[in-house]
């Protein structure tokens, strides 16, 4: 008799878990698309700026355009879209919260173990919000402004636009930060 009572309860729990997983899968898909949109809008603008005026122009464009892209995507989608890093460039916008910091540290460990930054992401429902992060890896073009050896001109421009900059000293393939997305449920 007890088994007959427990079986429906277990089935209900399994159905609820399956529904939660389906919901998280849909949210993860949305978050991935938004992260892709952010990168898809910013990267061509930075490449164009590099081609038109070199790294100093790209720094100016990044300082002006990246926050606007994040804000625009946030308003249009209902998600909070942000970039975060353990070594932030923009102290007013890129400081990770405690959860983001822990995920970024995990991303660094995963990359150090050989996982490609392009494949590193994490999503979870916590405290009434779905949170998702997609790692941003250092590509060759990134090293001009985020690498270990920066020109005097780049350093001077970084000081102008980002007086609290810590986002240098990276090597090719490292995790530089992440696109962080969250949505209240």
C-alpha cells in the first residue's frame, strides 16, 4: 500500500523536474542568443575601429559603444546583459558580484584544464532568477589592448577612458571575462 502512495509522488516530482529542465533549456537558449547578439554587434564595430584608426580608436569605440549595446539588449529583451571580469576594465560596469566571481574562477579553471573559452558557459536558476554566463576568450586582436605588452599610445588611451583599468596582462586563449545575463522569473 505504501508503495502505491509513493509512486505517484515520485512521478509528480519527476514531472516537475522535467518541466524545470525544459524551462532552463529554453532560458539557456535565449541567453546564448543574447550573448551572441552582444558579441555580434560589438566585434565588427571594434574591428572597423581598428581598421579606421588603430587601437586607440577601438578603445574609444569600446568605451562608448559596448555599454550602449548591453543597455539596448537589456531593454529590448527583459534580460540584464552585462560584461564582467576578474580583472575589470570599466570599474563602474564590469565588477562581478559574488556569484559571477565564483563562476569566473571556475571558467579560469576549466580553461586551464584545456577547455576552449568558446565552449565555456554556465546557467542556473537561483533565488528566483535564471543566470547565465558565457566566457569571453582572448583572441589575437584582443592582445593589442589586453595583452602583456602594450604600446605607450594604448596605455595612455586606456588611462583616459578607463582610469581604473585592470584588464591587461592576458595571453592568447585565456578567459578574459564573460557576458553575464540574468532574468527574473
